[in-house]
């Protein structure tokens, strides 16, 4: 089972929310992602939520390539 330290990846306002709320949140809920970054992601890729970002095919492709390199 996967786990993650939410304090390290979410802005403080989102750290106590449910997983469903976090996935439905704007990408700005992620620590280090500004509202402007979120606007640019929406313009470029149609990404509006954390779930949208996770499902973005380019993110999945990059993760797969990195996993192949790590398995090296």
C-alpha cells in the first residue's frame, strides 16, 4: 500500500482534507504549484484538478520512463 506525507506535498489548507477532496482540488493545492501554474496547466493541457494532473498522459509517460531508468 502506498503512503505519502501530506504535509510535504500539500499546502497547509489542504493537509486535513479527505483524499476525495484533495483529488478534486485545483492543482494549486499541491505545495509549490502557484495559481498561475494552475492556469497555465489548464491552458496547455486542460488540467483543472489534482486528479487531472495525475491522469495526464505526459505525466504517466515521464513516470514510466523514469521507472525504466531506475530499473536499469
